[in-house]
C-alpha cells in the first residue's frame, strides 16, 4: 500500500471553469497528461497513513493571514531535464505563496514516506538515474533542492511533439487575466495506491481554512 499527499490552493468556480477548458484543450489537441483540476501545488510527496491525521491536526492549528494573488498572462517554460515545454498561467505575489510553501513543508516533511513518489522515480529513470526508490539511495546523487515556483499548469508537450501557440492560450484566458484570488485556506488531497492498481485513488479531500 502506498500513499501520496497533495496540498493545494484552489480557485473560485468561474476561474476553475476557464482554466479547466484550456487544460482540456491541451489534453485533446496535444496529448498533455495534466488532467487534474486547476490548482497551485504547495506540497506534493509520498506519505504515510500514520502521519496524515497528525499533519491535518497541525494544519488546523496553523495561523495564517489570508492574502491575495492575481492571474498573469500565460507563458511557456522550457524544461530541459524533462525534455518538454510546460505551458502555464503565471501568478503574482509569489513571495507570500513561497512563505506558505516553506511553512507547510516544515510541518509535512516529518511524516512523509521513506520512499519517493513512483512518478518521480520514473522521471529519474528517464534521465538514467536508477535507484530503489528510497530517499536514502538518492543522497549519493547530491541533487540540488528543487526551487519552488508557484504557477498554474495548463499543459505539457514533449520537445519532439508539435507545440502549441501560446497566443491562443492568451486569447482564451484573457477574460480571467488580472483576476484577484483570495488565498484563505488550503485543500488537502490524500491518495492511496494498492499493489496491482494502475493509478492512485483519491480517498479524502479536505479544505482547511486559515485561522488568524
């Protein structure tokens, strides 16, 4: 049995609907694999069933003052190590999101699994890095810490595939560009994958509002 946790900022329905439509266009026209609901990921890792309720207790006691972010124009980010272009909608006020990410990471890491996520392990294998999946085995590679850069993913396209025209995303998302979003809580998604399952299953989704 394996578990994953994802802690996210989610959006009002009007914004979610517009982003969902654009994400679906990348899936249907370009084969993008980003099929989750639109969100900003604050924390994502493999986890333990025992640690999950402890983390929820800590998050419920977590004091944060709500803040606002604004949606910025779509753009393309080139990711050489993953051999793809990432199409995103950028956001303002990243420093506040980075502070939130750091605080949540500090709370969440003590309860994470000693093994990395399967998806991460497969990405490493594509780069020629073979491990047994344990965090301990990765220490020998001395990876630099991955920088947290909050954004909204629209889609991803491998370098060897036909690329999207970002101008089309700019036109499609113009109605929500500049929209203000109040970040007043986080959504926690907990997944379980049993041996033999092709995909992990969402077993719980909880919204935790901030307390000042």
